[in-house]
C-alpha cells in the first residue's frame, strides 16, 4: 500500500490492523481528538494531520515509526504539544507545526540529525512559542527554519550559529524580536535572511558581514537606524530590502562593495537624507527604489556609473533636479519621478538614455519645460506629464517619439492640470500613439490638424478642456478611434461632419458641451455603444434612429431640450421607418436607458409602453 487518504474520519481502529506496508497516511481535516496507537505503521514515511482542528494529542507511539521522514500537523489549532519522542526521531527530515498551540519544540541533543525543514510560523496568531530551545543548534542538516509571525518570540539562542547547513531563516513578523545574536554570523550557508516587520529590531549585528553566501536580506519595516559597515562584505548579496525603515538615516559607504547587488529598496525611508557617492560602484544594480524618501534632495552624480540600472524610482522625494550623468544609463527602461514637487529640471542628457520606455513625471509642479533632447528617446512608449501645472509647452521634437503609445497630460485628483495651450503640430508623427489624454487641460484651445495622422489612436480624452472651441475636420481620419471623450468642453458648439468616418467608435461623450445638433452622419457609427448628451442644448436627436439600435447606454440626464419641442417631426424617434426587428430592439433598449427622465418620451413616441 503506497498512499491512503481518509477524510472526516472518526473511527479508524480497524484500519490500523492492515497498515504495516503503508508509506503515506493523509488524515487532513479529520475529526480526531487523538491519534490511535501508531506503532503498527512500520513502513510509514509521511504522516499528514493538517487541519485536524479538534486534534489535542498525538499518541506517543509515533516514536516507534523509525521510517517517518515527514510530519505535518499544521493548522491543528488545539494541539498544544508534541510527544517527546518526536524530538528523538532519527530519519525525520520535515516537521511542520504552523498555526498550532504548540509552545515548545522538543529537540533532543544528538537526535533529529536528518531534519532539513522546520516550519513553526503563526500567521493565525495561535502559536505561543516565546523562544527556541538551545538544543536547536544540534540540527546540523537543517536548511529551512521558519518561525514567521510568532508574535511572542523575543530572541534567538546563541546556538543558532551552529546550523551550518541553514539556507533560509524566516523571522518575518516576529514583532517582539528585539535583537539577533552575534553568532548569526556563523551561518556560512545562509542564502536568505528574512526579518521584515520585526518592529522591535533596532540593530543588525556587525557579524552579518561573515554571511558570505547571503543573497537576500529583507529588513522591511524594522526599527533599524543604520546598516552595519560590514554589509559591504556580502559579496553575493543580490537583494537588500530596507523599505519603510522609518528610522533609517544612513547608508554606509561600504555598500559600494556589494558588487552583486541588483535590487536596493529604500522606499519609505523618511529620514534618509542622502546616498553615499560609493553607490556608483554597484555595477550590477538594476533596481534602485527610493520612493517616499521625503528628505532626499539629491541623487549623487555617481549614479551615472550604474550601467546595469533599469529602474530608478524617485517618486515623492525632495530632489530638485536629476543629475546630468543620468544620460549614461544606457539600460534605463523606467524613470519614475512622479510627485517630486521640487523637481524643476530634466537635464538634456536624458536623451542619451536610449532604452527608456516609461517616464512618469506626474505631479512635478515646478517642472516648466522638457528638454528638446526628449525627442531622442526612440524607445519611449509611455509619458505622463499629468499635473505638471507649470508646463506650458510640449517640445516640437516629440515628433521623433515613434514608439510612443500613451501620452498623459491630464488633471489628477488634488493636482492642477498642465498649462499647455496647444499641442504641437508634430504630434501627428506619433504613428503608434494609442492613448492621448489631455483631459482638464483648461488652457488648451486648439487641436492641430495633424491629429488626423494618428491612425493608431484608440482613445482621445479632452474632457474638461473649457477653452476648446472646435475640433479639426481631420479627426475623421482616426480610423482606430474607439473612445472620444469631450464632456465638459463648454466652448465646443459643433462636431465636424467628418465624424461619420469614425466607424470604430464605441463611446461618444458630449456631456455639458455647447453642441446644439448632431449630424445625421452619426448614423454611420454602427459600433457605437455609449452616447452621452447629458446637459447639452441639442435641439433634436436625429430623424434616423438606426444608431440607437445597438446602443447599450444612452445618457441624457439634464438634457436641456428634454421638454418642449422634440424635433422638426414632433417626436424623438419615428417608428414609421422601422421594421419590426428594429422596433423590438428599441423596445429592449428602453430598459437600458440610464436617464429615467427620457424613458417616458421615447416609449410614448414609439407606443412601446
């Protein structure tokens, strides 16, 4: 017998009589309070008691199973202790006691010599482990020790340094853990040290520099005030996460010696006011995350030496300018300097970052201009200038951004819009542009004729452009346009007749415009699904109701001509020209019309009520 699985088991005595050849016994979710005598399971290798929520006791005979290599009692909430014999098992390699009420891990010196995995995490906050036994140092084969979320764990024994095979030490969310023993430096095989959200941990011992195999050090949301100088000795370190260490005020110069470091995360380190020049020595660094470092006013010029850097995140820092050396970052793909309220200048050298595909300058209030060299960014696909309310002009060189697919100039919540008055004629060269969002650009008065050259454009958002009085006839050339958003363009009195060519259009928003009539050519828009004329002075809808047939949403709340004369024909829609199938579709449409105020008049004119 290789595997036996029992679910919702209450009486299993008879089964145990035929169990001598069983290798795997899975009793997950069984309603056991205690296990029967297990001595009959002479060949058992894996015993799974996971989520036996009523289990209070494991029979001491478990010690007699000399072949057992894996014991899983995770989520056995009522289990408060393990039989002492578990600590003497010679072949056990995996012990999982996550989310139990076990207070003490029985480890007998000289035993459990093959144990490789010990999990005692407590994300359900049931385990009451306050300390690990000193005898844990005898587990010479242990590779993974996970005591994450053990909220009562206050310290680690010095013997932890004897775990010569340990590769992963997971202490995340051990909120009362206030210090690490110096002996931790003896863990010569350690690859991962996970200390995130150890809120009481104020210091990392200098002996950490001896962890010559360490590749990941996670210190997120700890109380550390500085990193030890010895961190520069971690030649294999690839990830250093000290994000949201709100007391961290200093990065040592020795950081520059961590030549394998590829990710440095200092997000939310509010007290960090500067970076050492030696950061430029991190030749393997790909991600430098500094968002939310509110006191950081300057990026050292040595950043230009980070030839592998692909992502510097500077969001919500206090930087006033980007260093000229940024142009040396040939692998740079993403530059996030959003909400840098003091950022006033982008250097000309930015044009040398030829791999750059994503620039976010949202909310950079003081940024008054972009360098002409931005046109050299041939790989740029996404550019956001939303909320840059000092920005009055887009450089003509934008025409060279032939890979650009999204250009955002819009208003953002709590931010003013950009101050641009017109889009450059060169915008028509952006053949790959799919989204142009200039919503709430209150100074924007003109859209250039070249807009019609944007044959890939699918979304044009001009919502809230109060000064925009007309659209170019060339708009009819936007053969890919699906969303045309003009709501709140209070000065817009007319839609060009060329709109009939927009056969791909699915949404047309005209809410609160000054438009008085819609061209009959709108009937060509057989793909139109949403039409919003709310709050407009449109005098008549249209005589041909054909386009209404496929509408899914027709919004007309506050339509200024809802009452009074409806059209030259005295009705909104004439049913005389409709076949029976269209009448039926219009009847179905009635239930989908959002503005209840218009439902009555449509139904009356069609006699569909």
